[in-house]
């Protein structure tokens, strides 16, 4: 999740509501995709691999990896915001809560329903989170920091996600058709949700 410059961000309470609703929805999306067992997005393949090796929860590793990634912001001269810190703390908590509450499906149709719902949740959550304009997530901040060093956004994202995907797979994280579905659909879905999740500007006083 990354921050975009938006001309109308709304009041602070509204922005905070959007931020934490986005984090809750994002965490729910992660939990549902993991529970589907059909394959995770690259970062969650890595988080799950670490969980498999240590016995700690995926949410715990989402928090720890986010905090570690923040260390790499220092040489990249990236500045965190309220949203960045909140991302580190709450995303893993909401993911673990979803994994605890959602029953593991046995039927393939239900597993696909979990997967597709999870991907849509992540896309919608990205629109909410970005619309709050309160700072990028730690992982996207790493990507934009590498971009400042001369790499294109596409190259930086590709390098980072291939690296964590490979590491997570070697650690025992789930790579499968869900990983491909996420990679193919998350961009178009996020583009669909972004304008619909942006706060609408208030009309100027005296405007016709």
C-alpha cells in the first residue's frame, strides 16, 4: 500500500476512520487468502514461511517484518507517517484475528470464495488506506525508497516481491494458483476501487 497525493483528504477523524477501516479490511483479506490454502501474495508467502519455521503466527511475522523493513528506510531517507506505524502494528493483528475467526473451508468452491473475497478486500482496503493519506506502508516505502535511488517502480517492486516469494517458498509458505490470481487481478481491482474510495470534495461556499 502506498500513499498518493490527493487534493481532498477530508477531516482528521474521517482520515483516521479510513485508515483503520482500510487496515482492518486488508488484514481480513490476508487472513481469507491464507485460509483458502490456494496460494498467498508474495509477502504473505514469506510471512507464512517464517510462521511455519518458528511456530509463531503469521500476524506476528507481519508485524516483525514490517518493523525490520522500517530499518532499511533510514539509509533510503524515507519518512514514516501515522499510517506507516499503524500498518506495522495493526495489519498483523487483523490478519491473525481473521485467521482465528474464519473456519478453514474443506470444499474447493468455498476455498475459491475465500481467495476471491480476500483479493477484493485487499484491493478495496488499498483504496481506503491510500485515501487517508497518512503515510505509506513499510513495504511500499521500501519500494519507493529504491525508486529514489534510480530503480523504476516496476523494477523495484519486481525485485522485492520475487525475493520474498522465493524466500517464503523455500521456508514453506504456500505458493499456488492464488498467488497468480493475486498478481494478475490486484492491479486492475485496485484501479477500480481507488476512485470509489476517495473522499469526495465538499462544494465551495457560494458555488452554483
